[in-house]
């Protein structure tokens, strides 16, 4: 999807496919080569990595000026601090905020509940909501009575990876719901034998929510669009410096 989107908008993308058994040192070496290449304006390491490779070390080696995924510790650190601006925002969280903004959903002063606390979505999207002046609560696997917490939310961002865990009865009437979850469940009527669903029970939620993203076809395309936007911004910064 990322390759296809790049081709559609005229961004040249290059794949470096490595075997699963590749050493960590070799992956880092490839990252350094891309850091040094002036024709490359964005570097994305497709996650997850094989278990023998330290994800944190590889992501830290990416030049912060080319970190279009927004996962470099310096970018995340600046995101967490008041008065600091990261060079790049993580793509899925950035896409969530863009969806709310373009849908006319006010964030300032609203109660936002983020379900899930992953480094890729839950944590950074909660920081972005905080920067936009929402009152933010994170619900996770050790949260007591998540249902009552979610029911108070004006904005729900579901990113727990639990198929249809959030029921329609959990949603405040008129709330904005962004469903980041992508879960495969058995479906014998499909040729593949499964279908994709989100973390929210979509059919139930549709009757209550003010607006809601579908799965698939909601957050996914926005994530790719934000990746391309980050790449464009990186190229502009390089050319202007």
C-alpha cells in the first residue's frame, strides 16, 4: 500500500528486503547507508522486526531528519514535552488527529479516551490529544472498569488489538470514534476464511456515535497519507537548508 501510494503521487520509493536471519549489525549498516544518501528524504523500518534484533537500537540509528515514521526517541521525547515540536509525528496518531480536524470534531476541552498504550499508536496519540488541549485518559489491560471510563468520552481512539471489545452501549451518544484496530476473525462466507474487524463493534456503534471510522478503509489510508506528507516535509526541509 505504501509503495502504491508513493507511485501514485510521484514519490520514488526503494525497497531493501533482508532475510529474517539477517544480523542486527547488517540492518544498522543499511540504515547508515540510507542516512548518508542525499537522495533519500525518508527512512521507514517496517515493524515488527525479527526477535533477535533490538528494535530500539535500529530506530535510534535512523537520522532524525529522515525519521518519517516519527519513532526516533528524540521525536517522541519532544512530542511528550510542552513547548517542543518534533520534526515528525508518528503517522497513525497524526492521521487520527487529521481525521478529527477535517471532520469538524473539536478537541480542545473535550474528554478523550485512548484504548491501548502501544508505542506506535496509544502513547503518541494520547500526547497529541494532550497538546490539542483535550482531557486525556488511557485505558489499558490493567484498567479497572474500562466500560465506565469509555462511556464518558467525547472522543474515543481504540487501539487495543481486541476484536470488537468496545460495544455500542459503551459509547456516549454523539461521540467521535476512531477505530485503529485491525483484527482477523473467522468468516466462512469469505474466500479467505476470515474478515477484518476493528476494536469497536461497528454495527452497534453506528447507532450511537456521532461519527466513526470503518475497518478496513478508515485509519489505514490516512496512515499512508501521513507517511507521504512526512516524506514531503522532510524533502522540503532538506532542500531549504
